[in-house]
C-alpha cells in the first residue's frame, strides 16, 4: 500500500482530465482491434488494496466489481486517509503496448452517498520501471448507469515496457463510512485498423466575428507512421455553409486553422469534420467584436 500511496502523489501531477468540449467517435465500431485487460468472468491476475475485487454481474452484464468501505480511523496512524485500489501486474508480451492507441473503460457505479464527487477515481498505468507513470481522472460519474471513458495513449512513457494497470481512489474525496462499488465491464486497449477521425473541438467555444482564423483540434488514429489521410472540414450556421477546406492530417492530435476572415456574423455555428472513417461536429458561438469596424 505504501508503494501505491507514493505513486498516487506523483500521478496527480500528470493527471489527464476528461474534456466535455470534445466531440468523440463511437468506440464500438468493427474497424477497431481490441486487447482485453480484465477478464470479467474470473478477474484473474487482479488484486486489491484496502478493497475487494470479484467477478459479479451488474444486471445482465458480467463485470469486475471493486468494492470498498471508506475508513478514516484505521490503518497507518501517520496516513489515516489512504488510496483504495485494484491493480494487475503485467509480464511477458502483455507489457508491450507500443502498437496500441487508446485505453477504454466502461464503468457503472453505486454508492451509499447521494452522489459521487466530481473526481471519482483515477485510471493508472505504470511503465518504464515506474510504479505510476501515467494517470487519468474519471470524472462526472452518475450512479446506476454505464458510462464510457476513452483516453489517448500517445503520451504514455515507455509504452513497450508497461508493468502495471489499475485504478485508485482517494479516501480524501469521500466521507468516512461511504460504501463505493464500481462495476467494470470493459477495460481494453484499442487500435484502429484504418485512418479514423475520433475527436473534434473548436479551441474556443466563443469567437469574435472579426477573427481571420478558427483554430480547431482534431484527433486522427489508424494512420500509418509517415503517412497522412484527407479530412474535409465544413463550417455552417443553420443550414447555410460558410466555408470548407480539405487537409491532409497525420496520426495524433492536430491543430488546424480554418480561414474565416470576413465570413462570420454573430450567431450559433457548427464546425464539422469527416474522414474516410468517422464524421463529427461540434458547436461554437460567434459574438460581435468590440473592435469590429474601428479604423486602426
């Protein structure tokens, strides 16, 4: 448990938050390779700290159940608030995540309290000989329903040498006596077989009408190293197209600049992007600029 506590402190410095501004593609398509990290029928290879993990059913769905009672009054007297967690150590070929692009978690929750805290728990990976080298916060949990979380692994250090995967929560985010149950039906690595557009967002949700460029971030996966794939962008307000542009984009997260000089007016807009696989759209608003019309 001491190892987990030390690692968790460092993991908080590199935590990745879920961004609600991203439009994201469906992860259940047929053009995705998957590597299961947890066998929900047996939970073989998984252990728990200050908690239990068992194979159960959440309704009709087989799941690994993580259950813990928050207890601030027992344990290490110098560190009464701990980090309950579950984890799996990896060996052999299972340690090589170099060809995988994302990690996907599907979870359902239940608690004795009315609602979960915003920061519910963290997904953790240890690689390159470190106890924890990568972490992602799981936020916005709603009790009693299945929710999906997917994270990019492009910033995972030493992906060919992954020694641990797990999750952990901090007692400090809960109250003494809280009973927390997490049912996990999917914990898996993903790899797209074809160039696929997986996420899209305007860098700003509010844009001045006199802007010349609209910065947009898009993520492409499944693009071979050294190659690119065409992506078509369209900007519209209501049913009226405003501008369009086609760009060749490589693997990963790309920031593109769409030319909008002289075409924006105050109102609601949609930016859309489409590739051979995947089509997404995201809203943003345009407001009149306080400098618009002024002579410099």
